[in-house]
């Protein structure tokens, strides 16, 4: 099928205004998706489509499947594969969209600009030895996790559709092929700046900095040093984002610099998962043999990644190299303090605290240490703290819990709010439902192996209301058996 003869009419609701292609052409290559033989809609996010101003009735069907497979190109789209670099597990590599095509930037009726990207859309000049394709399981997994993160109120890319391609992909075995349509504030990554820094083009770097500021941080246009202000702003957003990950027990699994977006959104859900029993050393990724991206390491890795961004920006931070290094080091060096502030603010909320006291940090840390020592479930334990009376679980019945509980109760009383107010507040900050790993796998197995989407739909319904104690969602609150070994895979 030739795409050039298959341009769609505006009835789909697309409103493309593609600004990234006005940047230096070293940052991308023009590339259409590779057509697939038999696209079939597996799942379509009607609520997201409606919020984007799209005609969901037109898109939720055969023609939509053709679009989201890349066989039909919407009017106004200018498909490209983006170039970028990245430190992958600490090692620098020149990369790019090896299995993704950015269709373009869609502007919603409310004026919000979002990237529309097809993931698994075929080979590009950046594919190296890869096939450019994706398997159905990992694409549905990204759909589940990204929509769960959205339900939890955490900045994230979104998933608009997953389409089966009608062809197999070769991994360890033959797997059903699929393409995910991802919606993002942008796909500008730390690695995008690393790519231009490696090329040594100050002019191209300045163009990308100016573009990023205009797109994501327009208030910085009037800053005395916009590049340095950008570094500070990105640091603030990343500190807030990673703190939110830790608050819900999320482990990204592959925090390479090409997976850190300057918009502050969570991006690229590969070998990610949510923690059951609390342990900062928790790792689920099959490729993270040394625990580099373990749950408790994520703040330090975020700072490490920001240091790579700072290094890339040095030529624009200050004309004097030594002064540039000094300014950049001061910016990145402030990350631990910013992160600690974000983390403790979130933990106060999870403990029902409206006011701030110096002892709050040790109060939260002491609770987590007791949870770690006992292997308590992270999400369930924090949720149960708001129950009256406390449940008869081993954690709450253990003698070591009593002194902490008394200390917490005394702290609650000092803030002057009635217990019911704090309790209600806690229920808005401690989810009842997260994408428990065994439940995610059950849904994926049914969808991929049996083409049964019922478990997937039920899971997504529960994840869309994670803070509600609904009787029909009770089964999603139970952690996996303690001997439940679990590994996640990136799907490439």
C-alpha cells in the first residue's frame, strides 16, 4: 500500500501543526511508517481521544486501525524519526527512533500541543540491527501502565490505541506484532541534547534549547540566563516526578538518559513494575543485573541523568567554561534538596499531615524501615493506616509497630485537624488499587494468548479509579503470593 495516495480528510478531527520539523534537519529524518498486512484494532482509548478533540466514532474501527498502524497518514501529519543519543546503563550510545515514527504535533481544541507517535512502526535509519517492530504484549503493557499512572495523577505519556499488525515478530519466540499510538507533551529527551553536544554544533544546540523553552517553559524566555534556567526547571520537574514514583512504589526499570523527557512526563514503559513488599533494593527488570535502576536508586539516577544534561548544555550556560561548570554543578548539586522536599511533602500527605514539622522525615523513614524489616506490602499498608480500626495484620499486630503508631497519633493531634479529616485526606493520597504485577500478567496472557480482553478491560476500569474502595475492585488490592517470582522485559 502506498501512503502518499492515502491522505485522510479532516473528518477524523486531526489538527496538526508540526514545529519540530522546523528545527535543524540533523535532529530527524523524514520517514513514513512501514505498512503492515492486516491491521486490527485491539484497544482504543475513547476517553483520551475525546479529550484530544478527535472523532472517536470514526477512529474506533477499521479506518482507525489503518491510521494507528501507519498504513494511512492523517492530513497535516509530517512523519519523522527523531535522532537522539543516550547513556544506556551508563554507556554513551548514538541512538534515534529505531522503531517509532512521530506522525506530528496535534493541537487540541483547548490549544494543548501533543506528539502523536507510532511505536513499533517499522525500521528507520536508526534501527541498527533491529526489526523496528513491537510485540502485542509489551505494547498492551505500556497501555496499562501509562493509563494507571494517569489515574494516579502522575505526569505521563498516554496511550491512545494498540493495533495488531497481522504479522509476527521474532524475539526469543515468534510473537504477535502490534503498534502502540503514544501521546506525549513531546519526545524531547536528555539524550536529544546529548546527541547535539556530541555533534559539536553550538548553533543547533541553541536552536533546540530555544525550542524546548518555548514549547515547555515559556516563562523562562525572559530569564537572564535561559539555558541555566531551563536546567533548573527540568531538575525541579524531575525531582517532583521521581518523588511521585516512589510514593506509589513505581520502578521505571530503565532510566537511561534517552528515557528522561524534558517535559517532566514519565516516558518509555519497558521493564517497569510496581513494588509489593517494601524494599528499596527491589528490581524487576531482566536486564538490570546490578540493580542500577532499583526502586531506591531512582533519585540518584535522576541526578546522574541531569548531570549529563548539564554537560551537554555547558557551551550555552556561560562563555567561560570554568564559570559554566560552576553554574551547572550548583544547579545539579541542588537536586537532593529539591527531591527531599518533594518526597517529604508527598509522604506527609500519605500520613494525613497538613502541617510541617522537622521530625516528619524521621517519622516517615522509621515507618518505611519497619515495613522493610517485616516485608510489609507497601501500597496496602499505607492505605490501611487510614482504616478504623486498624486491620489485624502481622505488621500492625507486631509489638514494634506500637511505639511508631503512638508517635504518629501524637503528631496528628498537634496539627489540630480532626482524625476524620486526616483520614479522608490519606484516602486521596494512598491508592487502593495499583497495577499489581500478577494482575497485569493475567490480563496480558488473556489478551495475547486467547484474544480475551475481558480481564484487561476490568483491570483498566479499576486503575481508572485507584483511590476508590469499590467492592468490585477488591481482587485488585491483593498482593501476589510472597514466593511469586517476577521479571519484566523491555520487548525489543
